[in-house]
C-alpha cells in the first residue's frame, strides 16, 4: 500500500479539492512565538485541536502525531514502551518539545517520554516542521512540537469517563473547572492500567538481549491543572502543571521495569505595555525521573531537570510589521547513581525577529546567538518569504540553520561518553505550496536538509564521535476536506534519509521509512459519529549498516460514538482491525487487534 502513496494522494486531491466542511482558521504560536493564523504562517505547521483529538479516540500521543505529514513514530512494543519521534527524517533527539512553553525531555537521553503523556490532558498540539533554532536555541533541527494542556476556558464544568479494553486495559478520569470572567481554573486526574503482553520476541544478539516469557504491564496516574486570568486590562497570566507517575515493564537483561515520574510546571505573564509594545515573561521547570529495576530490585536512577526563563518583547512597527527581541536562559541538571563527569550546564540565548511585508512579499526572518557553557558560541538564523498567487493559494520558501547539543550520556556517561564532541549542525532549504478556500485545505512542501557532525558510535575510539553527516530530502502532502457530513483527511510523506561519509556512507538512516501514509474518513450523524483510519508504512532498517530489515505494514482502525443524551455518550474503538503482525523496532511486537469501549459524562 505504501508504495502506491503517490497515486492514492493524487486520487484524493482530484476527487475532493474544493469541497468543504466548515471550520474556523486555527491559530498557531509555536512557529514565530507569537499568535498567527495557520494561513498567515510561512512555516509548515499543523494544529490538532481538542475536537480532532476526541474524534480520533487516541490511546497514546503517538496516535495523534502520526496524522501529521513528516512525523514518524517508532514505538518499541506498545503502551508505555519507548516512543521515538522522527520529524522530517532527523534524529529523535533533533525535535524540540515544549509543554505550555516549557522545554521538556530527558537530559541524559535527549528525547521526550511521549509514551507517558496522556492524550486526555491535552487541549491541542502544534507541530512546526523545519528548523527553529533561531527562535528556540538547541535541539530544533527537525522542528518543534508544542503540547498545550487543557484550557479552563474550554473545559466542561465537570466531566468523568471510564474505559475498558483488551489486555485487561482500564482507564478512569474526572475533571472539574470553575471561575468567572477574571480568573478560571481547571484540574483533572486520570488513572490508566494494562496487564500488557509479552513485548519482546527474545534474542541474545539484538533487541532486548534476553528471553523473558511474561506480560509487560503498564500503570500511569496523570494530573493536570491550569489557572488563567487577568490582573487588570493590560495584564494576563497563566500557571500550568502536568505530571505522570507510574511504572512500565519490559524485557531486559540488566533491568526489566522502570518506575517513572515526569512533570512540568510553567508560568507566563503577558503585559500590554502600550498600543504597540507587548511584554511576555515566562518561567518553567520540567523533570524526567526514572528508577531502573530488575525483578523488583532497584539497579539505578536517572533524575533530570530542565529549568527555563524567558523574556520576550513584541513591538508593532505598523499594522503589518512587527519586531521581536527576546532572551532565554536554560539550565540542565542530572542526578544519578551513575557517576557522570559533569552534572549540569547552562545556555543563554538572545534573538531578534522581523515579521511583516516587503512589497508584495510576506517576510519572516530571525537571528539568534547562544552562549553554551559546554560548547561556547553559536549563531543560527532563518528567513522565509511568501507570495500570494491569488486569494486562495500561496507559495513559500525558507532557509534555516539549527544545532543540537550532545546529551549528557553522549558526553559524560562513564566508559562511553566523549567530552570532546561538537554540536550537530544543520542547514535546510524548503519550498511550499498551499491552497484553501473558506473550508478546505491542501498543502505540499519539499525540503532538503544537510546535517553535519552527526553523532554516532565510533568503533575506532569505542565512544560516540562526530563521525559523519546526513542528507535528508522529502516531500510532504496533506489534504483536509469533506462532502456533506463526511470529513476526509490525508497525509503522505516521501522521504530519503541517508548517511553521508563515515563507515556507512550512502546507507539509510534507521527507522525512517521511505514513504508513509495516513488516511482518515469520518461521518457524523444526528446522534452519533463513526470513523476509520488507515496507516501504511514502507520498509526501513533497524541498524546503521542496513542489515536488519523492518518490513512494510498497513493497519486499519475503526471508531464510533453515540450520544445517549446531552450529557452522556458511549465510545468504542477497534485498533489494528486486520490483526497485522508488524514491528517498529526489530524483535519488539506491536499490539495485535485491540478493542476499547467507554462511557463519558460531562456538564
């Protein structure tokens, strides 16, 4: 199926272009750090709002992200197992992840624990595809994913739900919201548990490097709260908190259970100092803590903390032009039973940005300087232009640079780290076309990225090294439209991600299929809704040498909901309807056919 991606998307474009389903223009803030409509943004962006999330009935955040072109998620075995997000073919730690504006992720691994985040605690997700180091500093080579937690303005006054499913799956949750015009508050808590299945097939040479014939369970308690309001007519504020704690089991020779605790606390203050000047202040801290256990006995712990402060000034030069100047400070720390050579580092960055029009062109340009305690100075920048062909269509072009600082594991892990590593650097060029009327949207983006100083294991030194580079090219296509009560969505990615130089010159980067496709079809009725999603991935490899093949696969999901009354409705979902036997990582089974049914109440 994935080999026919070009034909399938062309069919949908020809068949459904010009049809409509009625929608408001979504707003995105991640692309420029200020509010814009998606149509006004020059970047390749996606916004998945709460309505879309509820329609998908996602079990994990990965179920949401895979609807975005250019995003591929590699999961090592299902619920609660590690999920690596590859954005535009870049490494999984080349994606900057924010939650309510706060940088998150493990400082030792460099990646974010998406598998522990609860979709029911999310209001919307914004995905910006393409480099954004000029605005955010390190990590944003492939792009930025920002998750916004539930909004008190939009959350129901009271709600509760219960869900059951395959593998003794159960999930319960409740939410309360209160407040008036000046200040509003919302808090929700969910508990999720599953006995799971035997994740790893077992091997002494790859995968989990062991044989454990047992069920790998998962348990998670998530809490989310947000307070938002106005101090006066000129000043708004918000405080948000999100946490997930629990345990996940797996197969492993040194450890086979992780007790985890991830959390993020953030605060923002927005001041309209004058008709032209706006000030934004932010502070936040995220934690990613884990205890490793073997058959119930603790073997080690890795507790990482990221603290961030920000000051942003927006100045309106005219009705169409804006200048921005900002300063960011970030501090990363690690505490572990493993003796790291260094356990903290700071990064101070300053940037400027112009957003506006020059003649017939829309323009966005940014330049940033970072002073990193470990690596010294770094300068990144980007520039974008847009031209309206007519009232419905636009062409865009972008150029940007970005960098990624090595992780604490790559630098300082005893017997493995290399403190002489340089940051990974990238340059990206991109061109885009988008068409839309009042309701329907179609977009196409083609890009090419060169990543230098790519960090990989160097057999000559027995440690990580800046041993090679990578060349990544891709085409992303997306369509959203409808016919009467039918809504159709399609996202296709064609990708070439190859190593450039080093031992494996010309080999494909692992776990990046050359093509993947996601199709959605939803139908609304007077008191019900139904939908189907198809995801198809081409084959890829699981190692740098391209010796272990991960086969292509196609999965099909069904979902439905029925409104018993204005306050009560039931939902149901069948995952992997055809019981496809497939893997995202060698030796790690993905879930077979799954059933879920639940009841929801809200007031």
